[in-house]
C-alpha cells in the first residue's frame, strides 16, 4: 500500500493504522488516499456501555469483493456470496439488480441478485454498530468537462499520470513477470508501452481470438514493435 504522500505502507502497517485510529467515530480517513490492493475487516471491541463496531474497507477498485448481510443482531461478512446466502436464507428475487445482471452480467451499486445481501463498493467503508449499518464513500472520480484545458495540457497530465502509475506498478512487481493482456485498444497498448519505455525487463503480452480479427493483428503489431 502507499499513502497519498507516496510513503510505503505494508500489510502490517495497514493493520497498525486501523488499530491506531479505531477509537475515532469516522473510520474513513484511515484508508482514504491509500493505493494498492486490499480488503479489510476491522472489529473494535466495545464495553459495557458501548457495542462492538465492525468496519469493512475496500480499495479503489474493489480487488477483493466483500459481501454482507444483517440478520437480527448478527452481521454476516464473507467474500463468498453463496456461503452468506446459506447462512441467512437469501433468495433470488425479481429486482432491478437482477434485471441489470440479466442484461450486463454484473450488478453495480450495493445490491446483489440475492435478497438482503449487499456488496461493498470500490473505495467504500461500511460501519456496523450492532444495530445500524452506515455507508461512507472514499475516493470518488467524477468527470467534469473542462473546455479551458488545452490539448497540450491534457497530454501533459496524461503523461504525468502514466509516469506515476508505471513507477508504482514497477515497485509493486519488484522484478516479477508482468503479463499484459493486449486487446488492440488504447489502454492496454499504453500500459505496455509505458513499461517498455521504463525499461522493465520481464514482460509478457498475450491476446485472444482468431488470427483474422483486427484486434489480434493490432496486438501483434504492437508487440512486435
């Protein structure tokens, strides 16, 4: 993990940060600004006058899905949707979530196709005090059109963002092989090109489909270059 200040924070450091800030009433700042891949469940033991509190944390891209359901005075949490459904007796019901799944094969937001079971969204914190579930959003990206930004400035920002994520990826990989799926689109070729330009020595690219498709031909051309 890395803080917004680019200071490195390993798994133990994340745990220590959660414990150190566990007495606060707002758990969000504990992971706000963190990059990296993590999903965390933190239990703050209460007292005779105060209930236990459970906080669930998700990283910016929800690398590790967490599902939860409340039944009476129990909060069920797992990365296994089927297991939770067996514990709480959840069923698939007609809903907007089910309609979305039928159309896109995914469900956005907090809902799932199973009744009473919710999912933790990207960069979200869920707190449960034994009675009430509170949702808080962390890092959000909201696109705003800005007509005053020149093409040159857009290119500069893209180049800087590419440099930052490439350096972060290289630190994370630490010399291990990086496998890049090439689709022929701009995103994957940018990732591969940035790593090549940075001199990363251990790269493998692959694509999919038949040799006659345009994406395969483009991917082959990019890899050869």
